C-alpha cells in the first residue's frame, strides 16, 4: 500500500510541474515578445522554453 501512495504523489507532482512550467513559459514569453500567439506556442513547449530563456536569454 505504501508503494501506491508514493506513485500517486509522483503523478500529482508531475501534473503540477507541467502546469506551472506552461504558465511560467507563457508569462515569460508575453513579457519578452508582447504577443499572445507566441505565448501560446511557448506555453505548449513549457519547461523547454523556460530553460532556453534561462540559458540564452
């Protein structure tokens, strides 16, 4: 039973991480580009865009 609880926590954590990554990417993109279309595209990419901006932005 303990193994099932750990799995559930990991799945929920992954869901929240993906959602937060998308929201963060969209806000960074809109701040940099002032374009809703680019914000949507970068929101789909999520954490990839956040890491790109952190490294090269």
